[in-house]
């Protein structure tokens, strides 16, 4: 091999080294960007987890819900019973007023003739 061929090979090797270094630098930059983005995402996930843990304390437990639901159910039943009792009393009052009016009309008819 002569001197020109050696220099050409060295030149080609230098070009390949430069390309490989550029690729390595690009890969390093890509890794840095990916790590930065991963860190940002992990921070967001940690904030989301903290928010969920904070909100978890504001929700009612199932046991407490069941107890309150049963308590409200008993109150609704008591109100329904009181309503039907009042409806019965009003029906009886209406019947009494009707009968009293009838008796009064009959009495007035025979007394004031």
C-alpha cells in the first residue's frame, strides 16, 4: 500500500469515527431528554398519588354509608307511617263533618218547618 491509500483509509476511518461520535452524542442527548421527561412524569404521578391520598380522607366509608342509609330508611318508614296516620285522621274528620252536616240538615228540616 502506498501513502495515498493509507491516507484515504485514515480519512474514511476519521469520517466513520466522526459519524459514530455524532450518533453517540445524539444518543446521549436523547437519553438525557428521556430521563428529564421520565422525571417530570414521575413527579406528576407522585402529585396525583398525593392528591388521591388527600381526597381519600374526604370520602365516606362503606360501613358509615350503610349505617346512615339504614338510619334514613328507618326515618322514611316513620314518616310514611305518620303520613298514613294523618291521612286516616283527615278521612275520619271529613266523614264526621259530613255526618254532622247531614244530621244538622235533617234536624233543621224537622225543627224549623
